C-alpha cells in the first residue's frame, strides 16, 4: 500500500466559473506522470474538460432565463 500524500475535502462547484476554469487549465501532468498513463489521461481529461465547459455554459444560460 502507498502512503497518502495529499487529501482534501474540497469539492469543485460546477456552477462556479472559477472552479471550471481551474479544472480546464490544470495541466495533464497534475493527474498523471507515468508516460504509459499520460496518453489515456490526456484523452479522458480532454473529454471531461469539454463536458465541464458545456455544463457550465448550460447552467449559466438556464440561470439567466430564471
């Protein structure tokens, strides 16, 4: 078993432009450093980052309508 180096109770808010921006701008290297994992993580994160932006835009437009 490995040692826990970092733990957090922080949960990003998908309605927060700042939280979405922080996620989108975080480099892939923050999520994986193993060269064998980087390609897969890059692909997964690309889709996740695009989804985060789309959801934020949808929530923002819904909030403007209300």
